[in-house]
């Protein structure tokens, strides 16, 4: 975990030095959001839609390019009392199409998925490498604050019955992004 955070910090430093002369930097930002997370391929039969949310921070090099660290989480509660908490720690590259009033954007990245399962008096946890791709829109609210709506594809590279496979889910989130 420390290696991943160190890698993200190093990438932010190198990228900020690389882009320093290319346009006016927009600076650092934070955001948070909430939404729904839809399980996809390789989930247990009967998995319900989860309640999801995210917290993120990033650095905009200009109006188009940014890097950010997302913490995407979801809780799935089953009718038998079992539950799953899924957390994605994702360094991402964000490309925003410059447009007055609202801006569409693309996200891509990779990181770590932590899955915590509990129920029936036991609990298990597992960690997997993960990837993400997403699209969204941000709407200007004044200053550099914006409302965002986004959808993503999370991919956890798991092992099923001893064979490598992918488990995916689809979070849809709305929230606020604001400058620091």
C-alpha cells in the first residue's frame, strides 16, 4: 500500500515538473460523491445493488489533463445477513474536454481492490490488482467548484477455482469537486 501511494506521489511530482511550462496549471482539488454500484461478471448469484461512494483528490495540470487518487467503496447487504465491502484504491489519469459550462471527461487507471466479506460468524478478506475506465460530466457551479456525474467499469483481477479471471462492477456516482 505504501509503495502504491509513493508511486502516485512520485508520478504527481514528475508530471507537475513536466507540464509546468505548458499552460496555466489549475492546481489541486478534492471531491466526494455517492451513488449505486451494480455487480457484474463473477459475483455471487443474487448479489444486490450496492450503496457506493467515493473520495478523491488530484492535481490539474491545465483545463484538460489531471491525475487523481480515487477511493471508491461499495457495501452490498444480502438478505441472509451476509455483507461485502469492496474498496478500490485507484490512481487515475483524467482527460477533460474543455467546454464552457459543462465538461465531459474520461478516466483510466489501475490500482488495488480490497474485498471484505462477513456473515455467518466468519469474515474473509482478499486483495487484487484492479483496473478502471470511466466517463463523466462536470457542471460548473461557480469559481472552480463543479457538480459531477460519472459511470465507471471496475475490474478486479481475481482467481476463481484456481484460474485467473476478472470480476467487474459498475459504479454510478454524483457529487462535488472543489479546489484547494
